[in-house]
């Protein structure tokens, strides 16, 4: 089966058109500082829209618009790369990030919602460029691909293959039988929650600009901030609690959010992954909160708030910070490093391994002990009361094995670039898990500016792998994908 390159080019052109349109949304914010970056953003948007139009129009009249699974995988991976390549233009043209490697790292960190940054003085960046930085995370959060599947049917191209490739978890829950309606409902929930958080942050004392930027990056579980000190800049407990709530919502399966918004709480709390997500978040928050309280002179409420904030921020892979957790007890640093491998719910904007995989892996491991005693017994793994097929269990085992292997190999490679051990493992873990801050010299108050150029390209690749959950990207490197039959 040959790849349908014309339909791939057609969809990539559409993605660039949308990308360029989003760039132009940044123009009003350029006038907050006398329009200094107006021409740069206008030119960047113009180049992107022109390039997208050329690709789209050159393949507009293709006869075969059939989009198979192979094309879906190719479009998602190539789409993320081409959007990141053009997404560097506002940074480069404005001179905010003149080095292409740094600009690509920052852009892919945005689209992959990782939140790792090379900027050493965020507040010096022009307002329009800074808004583009936040917007890349919001676009990547739900996935511009999901937005596109709502448009593709109009063009005569089915979008289900893109949805599967963009959300390659256990199974992409559909809120309605039609993929177009699913994408629309997901975006309405996403947009509604973003707007609600922005209003609450604005009421809480943030400026409109800061509230909008932080709402965009919270719902994307991205973590880019407009302030050098991240959320620590805002000392208001109200603001921090609002962000905690919306980080938690962003890390919740959007299908569960849909049911919750419709008052079906029984279905939400019946969901095994949600119960584990809520339980793990509460347990680790209490442990870290009490540890901070007993090891410092901070008031109890502040200690508990810091514990809750750091835990929810790391588990949801948002990466905001209100304190330097590496200055706490070593016990807390180790716990947070372990949480870099957790991830929140499948079907959310969070990165990481995802809790559903951990749950099924643990259950299968326990059942293996039973099977040792009763080797002839058929004991299926159950999730939400239903038996999980062996294919899914094997898929999860393969995913975990590949994830750990990539982490180990990449950490060794980073060390060969002259990066110290803690920074090597910390940077690889946080980029592969799309978290943002790590340990070592890429901790919560540090950045990635000092990482060697080769290291930044490696970490960029890991961010893409993590965002698309390994298989979508790695399958392109197999001979089976390219084989014609």
C-alpha cells in the first residue's frame, strides 16, 4: 500500500494556514508596547499562510482523498514538525531568540506542551512574542490535529485516522459517534474552561494579559509563564488555588469532564483512572505538604498549598512552580523525580506515561503472582469492571519497556555531551514526560539555555516522542511502515 503523499501535503498545508492565522491573533498584543514586534509577527504570519496556501492549493483537486492509518501517522508527526519549524519565525524575525536551535527548542517545547525554556529573561520578551509563546501551548494542548478533523470532512477527507494517531492511548473515547462532533465538543470544553480560568485569574488580581496567558498554558498543561519566577511571582493564595483546580481539570480525561459538566458525577467517580488520579494527587500532596511543614517555619496552610501545587503541577505535567522544590528535603526531590514518570489521565492534555498504563501494569503484575500458583487459570486484567484484552496489556508492556529504554539511552547520550549526571537524567525525564522543570541544573528555577546544541536537538526529539506517545513517531522508523504491499 503506497502512501498518499498528495493528501498528506494537502493536510499539512491546511495546518500551516491555521498556524499562520493563530500567529496573526498575536498582533493586538504588539501594541501594548508601541507595536515594536508588529511587523515581525505580521511577516511571520504572512510567510506561514503563504506557504500553507501553496501546499494546500497545489493539491486541492486531488481525486483520491482517502486517508488511511499510515497517512494519519505521517501527518501527525510531520504536522508537529512543520508547525514547529514555521513557529520559530516570530522569535527569529523579532530577534527575541536569534539562534535557530534555541528557537526550535522553544517552539517545540510550546507545541508539545513541555514548558522547558531557554529564555533567561522572560519579562524582557515583547508582549506579542510572549503571547505567541503561550498560544503555541494552547494549540498543542488539545492538538491542532483534533481541530483539523472537524474541518476535514468538509473537504471530503475522513478525520478518524488523525484522531487515532493524535491520541494513541488505550482507546480514544468518543463523545459522539461522529468524529467531527467529537472534535467540536472537545474544543468547546477546552475553550470554555480556558475562558473561565482567565476570568477567575483576572478577578483574583492578575492583569488581563497575564490572566489570558496563564489560562492558555494551564489548560494546555504547558506551564509557560509571563514571569521569570513563574507562579511564585503571584503570592495570592486565591490565584494559586485557581490554577491548581484548573491544572487538575486539564489533567482529567476530557470525556470525564464532559460527563461532569452534564451532572453525571456517578459515572465520573466510577471511573477507575479518575479515582486513582484523585487519590494519588491527594496522597502525595499530603505527604509533601506535611514534610515541608515539619522541615520549615512556614505556616501550615502555606506548606500544604505548596505541596498540593507542586504535586498537581508535576503529575499533570504542567510544570508551573511556586517554590524551588530542590531546596526542600532530599526526600521531596526524589518523590518529584519519580512523579516525572507518572502523567495524569489518558484523554487529557497532560503528557507522561498516563495513569491508566500504570494501573493496568500493576494489576497485571499482581495477577502474574496468582498465575504462578494457578497456571491453568484464565484470570483477565480488569479495568472499570471490564476485562482488558491481552493485546492492550502487551501494548502497555511494550510502551513501558520502550519508554524506560529511551530514558536510559538518552540519559547516557546526554552525559556524552558533557552534561552532569543529575542534569542528564533530569532533562531527559522531564522532556520525555513533557513536564518542563526537572532536577539538576534544569530545576524549577533554572532553564535549558546552557544545554549544548546537540543536547537541545536530542531533547526536542524526546519532547515530540513524549507528546505523541512514542509509537506514532517510532513507527516511521520501521521498515514495515514503508513497505509497499
